[in-house]
C-alpha cells in the first residue's frame, strides 16, 4: 500500500508550497526505488488530486512512481497570494527542479494533470530563481497536459467574441470559494455554494463574484472585452519544453479543445513529436479515464526499475504512439492516424443554405445543398423574454451529445438539412460557417448547432455547437459573417442526414446579447431588445477544415 506524507517546498522568495508525497510500498513489484517522480500542481487542494478524472495518486505510486501533488501558491495550504496563471511560470520551474532532488526519487520528473493542472505543466519559465552552472533541468522529462491551453481569451474564457457565461461564472466562483475558505469567510463560501446548487448564479453570480473576488482572474476575464485582444494574455511556452515527449489529451465536448490543438501545432513547429488523444469526453467525464494509456506513456519515457512492462491494451483508450493521433467517434470506436485525418471532398467542398423563407417555422423546410444551389432569404426573430436555450455541446453545464428535436421545433431556430446521404461519410475537422446577416439592432448573436439525423432510430442528435457575437453599428448592414463550431469526429451511414440549426441565443452558455452594442454582464433584463436577423443565403457556405490546421 502506498504511503503519503506532507512536505514544504520553499520558493526563492521564501513562500512555501504544501506538497503531498506518495511513496510506493517497498514490497510492491516496483521495488525499493529510487523511482521517477510524477508531479501535479493544482489549485483545488492536494487531497483531491484530480481524482474526478484520474486514478488516486496511490495507484500511480503502486506502479513505481514517487507522486508529488502540490498546492499552487495561495491555494490549499500553500503560502502566498493566488495570482492565477501568471504566477506559475517561476513556481513551475522551481517545482520541477525541487522534485528532481526528492528523497527516494531518481532525478527524473514527469508531469500530469488537466485543466488548470494542465496549464501548470506548460507555464514554466525555465527560471525559478538564480541559476548556476549545473542547476537541475527545470523542464520535465515528459508531460501529459490534458484539456488546457495558453490563450486566456480563446482557450479559457470566450469564443466568437462572447464570454463563456455558465462555465466562466461557475469556475470563477469555485476559485472565489477557495479564497473564502482561506480567509475564514464562511458566509461567503455558503452563498457561493447556494447559488451554484440552485442555479441562481446565472443571474446573481456576477455581482457575487465582484464582491467576493474582485481581483480574481475570473472576474477580470469577465470584464475584458472578448472581441478585442487588449487586456488578455497569451502565455508563452518555452520551445525546449515543447520538444519534450508529450501526450496531449482532449475531449470533443470539452471547452479547452482548441487550446489542446493549438499546443499540438506549437509543439510541431518547435520540432516536437507530440501524441494526441481526443475522446468523446466532457471536461469531467472521461468514461473510464486514461490511466492505463498515461501509464504506458510514462513507462515508455521513464522506465522504472522493477516495474512490470506497460500494457495499454487492457485499457479502453488506444496508445497512438509517438507523433500520432487517436480519435474517438460517438459510437465509442477509435481511429488512429499518423498525421491529419483525411478530408473527404464533400466535407471540404461543403454545403450552401437554401430556404423559401420558412426554415424557422418548419424544421424540415430549410436545406443544406450543393454550394451552387444555395439561395433565398430568411428572417429569425430573437425574443430575450424566451431566448433560445443552449444545450449540451462543449459549453453546457450538461455538456455532451444532446437530443435537440424539440429545440429545432422552435420558431426562433432555423434548420437546414441535407438530403439522405447516398453513401457513408466520415467527418473529422473544424466546421466553419459563412453567410450574410444583417440585424435591426446594434448587436446580435449567431448560435449554431450541427446535428446527425440517423436513417434508423429517428431523433436529432446534436454533435457540435458554435457561437459568434457581433456588436456595433455595423450589425445593421448586410455583411458576410463567420462562425467556427467546435471540432468534431462523426461517421454517417447511407441514408443519414446532417442538419445545421441557427438561433439568436444559446442561454445560459453565453449571456444574451442586449442588442444595444454593449457587452453583456448580466442575465436577460428589461434593457434587452428584440432582435430581428435577416439572413441572405445565396453566398452561404458550411464546410470542414483540417483538425490540426490553423484555427
């Protein structure tokens, strides 16, 4: 049985970071050591150790690793003030160097973790204090960043010019609750907990966040304009780190997938050969996890003396191998690729939109047709009193695949459906939409969903979603508007159909556009306007671009 104890790591400025160490049992097959160190740095308290998605650290210790889970600065029991991502570059380098010298360790270090814990692996300055000749390597020997990214605006807080409302508020309030706990503000902690449990945070959470954590990263993000790069940070990553052996992990229904694909491109440009796995997973539901795969990766690059050889075949997630890609489809099947998945001609050529003007009234009237056959005009009326809801996808609190036949039946949702396919079709890539839209107000949103209508079984299975926000006087002019949807992997059979659904809202996944040109920081209220959207379909196009191409 693995044993654990707590130690302190002292930073160059004197701040101490609390760290829990798990030792393998000397009687286990991994032998008596020394062992490679497996390091995770996270802001939620080291006792939880990301066990909602990973096996407990004791399991990794039993496989022959000295496991170190560290509370980042100002979180858990660590000293100092929490400053968000900006603090991690120096502390991360210090932590890797420190881990190389841990008693019982053999000097080799790997890092793992998802979300914030994924970012802490990458935000490593290579510094961490005065460097002298012979200092330990500040970069891990290999790393497994999952569901993370470097761009605060595009990978953490917003997309298409709109803040992630439900997800952004919920996560910011979780971080604020930890601040309340550390300063013994029990009433603040309980108010956050009450709003999250009852769902009232969607309407009241912004004011609560401003009161309880006004200097916090989450509140600062919500105050920044996602339509502009000003005030947002894209964190640098050292090229030597990108060249280290790396296993990237993403989920089709995870909001940080664009960040993972960006890391893949960065690592390739730096000369690295990262592996990539994307499952049909949400941020917290990995359907059995990746522990067997992760163990195989770690043992390949940090073999432990006395440890049995890795056997990833016993797990449900295949090992893609160095520089390769493993992708899971909605039916649970996996496909392996050496590089970019191939693009069928139909997907890259795409479809155009066509309607006689009734696509919002009748879900079967609008059509996805060959690019030369698109045409028609259509009006959608968005009513803020009953905004079209967002469901599932990568931004929903109910993330994942979703049945949306009832949503497509709404009169404020326009639907465009292909004819039954004449043969099988595999779609892997990033769906993109272009069409001419004008509004009768100074702001509007365009919210899209792409769904699968199977020949057998009926239903409308939503596969992916996307949003785009437009603000300012230019909204009233007919202009070509662009919208990117979440990347997808989908296999269609003969007789199946695809459907594109468009609406003027996706509440509460994004805040409802007030229509006056301002940036919304609230739930729908009396200042929100009814917005009419006029769609000109003649030059519309929906198509797929390669998964690992430029975003």
